[in-house]
C-alpha cells in the first residue's frame, strides 16, 4: 500500500462527508457534462454539489452543479466545452474547504507524528561554516561527514560534534565551528559529503500528489487522525452554516463523533510513540 496523496485523501474525506463520484465524460458543452456510465443516480441527486475538472482545457476549475438529470450535470459556463474523455470528480464540498481542513488537521497532529529523517544531499566545503537546513527540521540529532581519504580507500561516515543549529522552524541553519579539524582529514581527501539526521514535523500537503512522507506504517495512523479531524472541522462548518433543523443536528453529531475518534487516535499514538536516535560522540548545541 503506497503512501496516500492529497488527492486520494481529499477524495476519501469527500466520500465520507457525502456523495462523491469520479468519472470520465462521454460528452459535454460549456455548461454540461454527460457521463451515463458513472452518473446513474436518480434525478436531482447531484444538485448543489461541486464538479471539478481533472483534465482538459478546464482542468482545476470547479463549478456548482445547478441541476442533474439522466447522467447530465449542469453548471455555470466554463471557457471551453467539456469534451469526451475529460476526467472529473463531483462531491459535496468545494475542494478548497477540504484541503484547508486537511492542512488544519496536519497542523493539529503536530509533534505526535514527528519522524526521523536523513538528509544526505550536498557537501561540506572547507572555509564555509554555515549551511541551510531542510525546511521541516525541528531538531537535529546528528551531523556526519563522509570521509574518503583517497580514491583507493573505502569511505565511512564520521560524526561531527562542533556545530550549532540556529534560527526558527522553517529557516533553521547549521553553523559549523572548525569542522575541518575533526575528524582528521588527509590532504588528498576527494569528497566531503554531508549527512544530517533530524526530527521533522509532518509537512503540509500543497500539491495533488504530495504525501505526509512518514513512511507507510506511520502514515496509516496519521492519515486516520487527519481524516477524522478534517471531517470534524467540515461538519462543524456545516453546522455553523445553518444551526437549525435536522441537517444541523446531524452535522453537530457527526462533528463530535469525528473529533472524539481523532482524539482517541492521537492518545494511542502518544502512548505508543517511540523514537530511536543515532547517537553522536559529541552532540552540538541547538538554540
């Protein structure tokens, strides 16, 4: 099972919130989309939902469905007629609301789903003492240099201890203090590859194919939390939009239930969380 993308997560949340379908148009115009294969629901079933075009000239655009009958969605005009083969999705909410709820849920997950990551890109350069760190760095666990004494030798990672981590989350930087003196580097060294092991917060998802990047097993639990918390937010929005009637009560009940499930998942994660760190001989200072 691959890591879930933002597209997949948003579709799953829309499906649980209300009616959702994804299909391919067989015909269309600037104000209609026809798909007799997927849109088989009774007349009016898709009224007041949102259709979002996934391919074609109108890809990324979204329209409120004003009427639906016999496999045809009708909506406000788009710039180019919907052609056969255009893929689309139709669901109960605008995409922007779902994405924002997902981002809010990831932000709420916070330190409960921090992950240990390795950044082995780039090299250290003699005389250069400051390096930008990845934007998701929360805390550095260790800094290492790949020592390759000469082209005929096998290399090895050596820990560096004389460093500081400065700045604030998102703009942290690694400041070296005379790294060239430790470990001992022979004059004919041919490379100074660097490796930084650090704790990262789960990243917000901006692109359609972005995933949390926590690894499949950890991500399953995090995704369960994000989905439940996002559904709690969306149902609360539904209640705030209209506080009276049976639908309002349904939204309020659903919001409470999803929130309770999210908190249960978070509590289980907090109880079981375990991290293994790479130990360094002389850890640096972090500010």
